[in-house]
């Protein structure tokens, strides 16, 4: 009995593992979505007065930098996807 996980994601972004470009596009889309979510969280955190907000902000900024660095090293420009 087949029951694929995350059916909505699989339908929206079919990945053909035997095709390099398909996998590359899928990875770019995933990373780009993660960066966008982290940037939104940063905006929210900057407006709060939480006691540890600065630590969380620094961590999110590092995560964003690493994800963007990975994308740049692998030639995944902002226009891809």
C-alpha cells in the first residue's frame, strides 16, 4: 500500500532524481523558501523586546548566510527556480 508523505509538496514540486536539473531546482526552491522564512522571523524578532532576541537574531543571520553561501557556491543564483 503506497502512501507518499507530504503529498501536497510532492504534487507541487515533482522531483525526478535521475535528472540533475530537476534535483538542483528542487534544492534551490527548498533553500530559497527556508531563507525567506528565516528573514520573516528576523523582522519579527527585531520588533520584539525578548531577553534573548539578539542571540536568536545572530543565529538566524548565520543560518541565512550559510544557506546563501551554499547556493552561491553551487551556482544557484537568485533567478533560478
